């Protein structure tokens, strides 16, 4: 009898683990998205935007960007914003190529170069710019991201609403010789989710390529962590909202080098985990209410998906003799990973959705799994090599 009871307990645990893992995956990618969509319709909180032109400082960080920095500066100078209220700072993180020389050639066009003698990383370089910036609002952008002509005037208009402390731009991707599996669609998915979060209250992360913040919030700057993730958190902790302007576009090129793109994803998640656990108090629903729910759902649950996928396969294998349904779910899981493997081994198959979607999903979650390992091992990625786009 005891043996039978023990067996039933094990089977029950397997059932709970299997369905719980599938529920986590569903919630992270579908359930939370749908919930935020419904909330954005039922109880929207609009931003009171209007034309507004505060003193603005644009900080461009660069490391060995001699091939693109002139184009980036020309792009910045062409933006439709009052020149008397615009400051452009280029921070070179100890570049060893001609980046500094090229930036200096723009000195007569009011471009300020700041240099570091030792590489300290992107976020430290941003902080270096903040220390001399005079703007009420600070815009942070990468040397690899090009802004549309009215991007600055669009991104600052939300600050006419005194409840807003941080505004993200909207990411747009362009391809060079073909889009990396699923990346463009995934960016669109993330942008749509951000739009729902903003309508409800506040986004949980800004665009790392192009975002802005009130300078008064920047005393909380942390050199070793991802500012695009923690500044929306800092804004919320200080009673402000973090929102998106969906007409302020920053355009970057999708990487076609899968190895480099995979490494970028790993690095991004490692940085995200550092921020999430440094600011773990933001996940306290008794203090931060719905925003804690958003942070747990959008970030923590998403980063737990790889473990849920492993549990789903392991428990499904253990339950395979418990009926045709579990045989079907195991076959479905196997098919997804076989399609991903085929897409990885035969590159031309990545043009077709049945291969590129499973491949992208698998690679994203593999990168998250590796990121957990690196985070727990203490790998911080403080300095970075620019992803060649």
C-alpha cells in the first residue's frame, strides 16, 4: 500500500511539474501579453504629450567605431531639434582606432569629445557623459543606431507630462542580406508588449539603443549595469512613469552573424539578471503593486523559461506511458527541436517560418540558459566589443 501511495505521489509531482512548466512558458510569451492588452483597453493611462523643447543632451558612446562614427554624427546633426537647446557629446571608451580623430574633426560643429584612457565599458562611458551634460533631459544612444529626423522632438514631448521620468524610443530593424531567424518579428512583439505596458502604467525596460531620462534621476547611475533596464526602475521608485514614444524611431541593422548575435543575447541577459537582482525589491507587490507583477511576468518568468522547457521534456518522458496525450505532447516537443536543428544545420531553411521560428525560440532560450551560468559564475561583461552590423 505504501509503495502504491509513493508511486501515486511521484506521478502527481510529475503531472504538476509538466503542466506547471508549460503554464510558465505560456504565461511568459502569451498569457502576460494578452493580459496587458486587456488591461490597456480596460484601464488605460494616457500620457499628456505636447510640443516641448527642453535643454537636451545627447550622449553617444563609442568604442572603435571609425567606420560609422562620422555617419552617426552627421545623423545627429541633421535631427530636427532647436540647435540652441541641443548638446551632442561623444564618449570614446579608450578607442584604439581613428574614432577620436574623426570626432575631433567635428569640433567646429559643436560636437564635444570625451575620452577615457582605460576601457571601462559602455555604461561607465555613459556616466562620463552625464557628468558634463547640461541638459534637463539626457538622451542615450549607440553609435550603431541611427535616429529618424524628428526622433528627438518626439521623444521629449512626453516630458510635458510631469509624471514621466524616462522615455524609450521605438526600435526598428533593417536587414543586410536577409533577416536573422525571427529577430524582426521578435522586436515587433516586444515593441507591442511595451505599448501595452505603457498604456497600463510603466514599461519595465527601455531600448538600449535609444532612450531618454530626466537628468535629476541620474544620480542613481551604476557604471557596471544596464542603464536601459534600471533607469525605468529608478524612475518608478522615485514616483515617475517610464513610457515609450512610438514615433521616436531608432534604426539598427539586424546582425547576420549568428555567433555574434548569440553572444549579444547572452550578454544582454547577464546584464538584465544583474539589474533584476540588484533591484529585487521592485518585485515586491505590496510596495509596487502592478509594476511588480509586470517585472515578474515580463522579466523573471521570461528568464525562467529555459528551465521550464527542460522540465517539460523530462517530465513528459516520464509520463509517456500515461496515455496517448503525453505521447502526442512529447512528439510535438521533439518536432519543434528537430525543426530548430534542421534550420541551424541547413541555413537556407531559415527563410521558412516552420524552421526559423523554432530556431529563433531555441537559440533565445539557449542564450538565456548560458546567461544564467555566466551570471552565477560572476561574468559581468563590463566592457564590450561592438556587434558588427
